[in-house]
C-alpha cells in the first residue's frame, strides 16, 4: 500500500541521516523521497499514482504488467539519468538525485519483502523476493505491523534530532 512505501522510504532516508549526520531533512527532499517511493506502482492502475494518471498507468500495465519494468534495475538507472538531467539543468542540489534513488529503490526493496517479488532484472521474467514464502502480503496484519514499526522509528529519529522542536 502507498502509505507503507512512503514510510519505508522515509525510514530509509531519515533514520540513517539523523544518526549518521544529524542533518535536518528539508521538506522538498521529503517530498521527492515520497513521490519517488510511489512511482514504481505507476504500472498498477489501482495504485495511488496509477489512479492519478490512469491513462499512462493502463498503457504501462497492459504493455509490461505489474512489478516488472518499473520495478527493475533498468528503471532505476533510466529514471536516475532523467532525474539527474533535470537536477543539473535547473541547478538543483545533488541531494535530490540521492533522494530520488533512495525513494524509488526503497519501493522495490519493500516489494521484494512481498511473496510475489519483482522482476528485478527485467526483461528477465524471474521474480526476486527476499522472504520468499514467508513474505508480507499486501494489506495483511504483517504490513500494518511493519508500517507501525517504521512510523515509530521515524518519530523516534525526529525526536532524537530535535527533542524540543518535536514536542511543538
């Protein structure tokens, strides 16, 4: 579900940033991370992003299916090149490229925790899953528990970063 992907991406970015550098996360970086974490599901017409741009989603879904091209290393590399070109053209910080890569890749890693996995090496049809048969099903209690743990880690990290600001 979209909220799990957003939380997974934020946890992947915020928790290490707070503990390793103590640097605050700006709102635009967080927006890029969340948007990138939802983008791979453009291949699923009933996903949050798929519903937002349904014609594009339907074409992708009919052409390559779900969890294939948009969930692959090919997509990560191709879209990173596009994002990098935009970032350099407009003189944005390289941090936006990192935010995109982490957000997008986090979605794929999260889907690899699912039973069905992803076609990571597309066009090879083999699906890769980290947990195999013990994977987390979409919409299951396991996904809810994972989301709550991620949310707890994010909140704790924000509190560690700035205890006074977190209470306001």
